[in-house]
C-alpha cells in the first residue's frame, strides 16, 4: 500500500474560527496547539538592543488535528492584511481521509469567500513532512521548519494561481427549529415570495409532532426551475449544531434546495441556480423569523 501526502492552501478572512468550521465536518477536531496572535514584545532598552524588533510579527502557529493523518496548521500571513492562510496537510494511506479534507477546504473557501490552492508534489511533501515532525515533537511546537516549508509551498501556489470556485451545495439552506410549521404556513411562505405552488402536490403530510413524517412542497419560479421545501424530523443532529446551545435549534428541519425543471445543459443550469440562490436565502431567513432556530448551509456550516 502506497502512502500519499498532499496539502491544500486555505485562504480565509483573518477573523475566521477554523476550529469551529472544522467541527462542522469533523466533530472531534482538536487543537494540539492553539495559535497565539502576534503581540508587542517587551521594551528593549540599551545600546546593545538597538535595531531589535519591537514586536513579535509572526505569533505562534496553531496545529489542529482534524482526523487521522489530517492536520491544519497556521495562520500564515498573505499579501492582504485581512486574510490569512491555513494549510490542510494530509497523510493518506487508504484514500479515506484525503479527499474529504480537500473537499472541506474547498467548502470553507466558498463559505467564507476565500480561496484554495494546491502546490506541486515536492513543496507539498516538504510541508507535510515538517508538520508531521512537529506532531512527533509537540514540545518544540510546530514553528520549527514549518514556516520555511510553508513559504516554499505558498510560492508554488502563487505561481499556479488560487481557486475561488463556488460550492453548489453551499447555496442550499436548512433551518433547524424547535417549532413545527404546518403545510399551510409553508405554502403561504412560498406564495409570499412569488413562487407558484399547490397543496395538491404535497408529497407527505404531518402525523402530529411525535413521529411527524413531514412534507415536501415545490415552488416554481418563472424561468429558473423550482425551489423545493422539504420538512422532516431530523434523527441525528448535524455536527455543526453540537457546537451550539440546544435552545438555539431543534429537531424539525426545513430544507430549501433548487431543482431544474427543463433540460438546459450544465451552463444554463448554473445560471438559473445562481439566480435562484438569493430566493432560497430569503426563504430560509423568513422561516427563521417565523419560528426561530439555526440555519445551516448545504455544506453544513452555520449561517449568521
């Protein structure tokens, strides 16, 4: 069995809480070492200290264990003051973690209006090796050797360019609420937002709060397919909700997705989907205003 190593540059706003986003996909993500922000150094006085830096420009790198063989290390500065780079490094022995870790990085980039990039194998391998060495010697922290390897990998990424592609599922929304909304209320919500629908096409109906089957409603747009509203009782909480107080969500899920209704081809579908996404967002927020709860994106992240 061949062991493969790779890494992904994840460029996000400086204020992003990487651990919280990691736990939306990997509930057991844990800091091996928390990052420390740059801070002013103690004042250095005397002639022999002349020219010494007055601040710690780098701070201390954080090291987050996401899953077996998958680490997130950073933050590293970028050319922009409001962005930082985190590196998602992977040691993949059987193909079970690497693809998920890269998918998570792309989903986070789409969720935060960030970007991803992948360096060539030599630079990626050097960074993965440096991070794994830091994990084996935690007392020294991840700084030694990691910064230099990360700089080489970043130079490689800059040469090939960053990817700012969007996540399709990231446009979907699901509200988790402690309150039950009946079919008529959902129907009225779709109509108020200009969608054509009918109660004759309801796929399922409630059987009461206990053991509710839920329902599915189709709200058609004029040209861009249909919004599908599916209500169901969630058997398991999504990982992102585990980070929140139980009062902020509930077992009743209201899922808003998009469905094409004509054979338009991939390019036409992409345009229609992009046009309908604001409607999906407004519907989810209107539903939350009506019954409280927490909205998750289709990629499983909490939406403000």
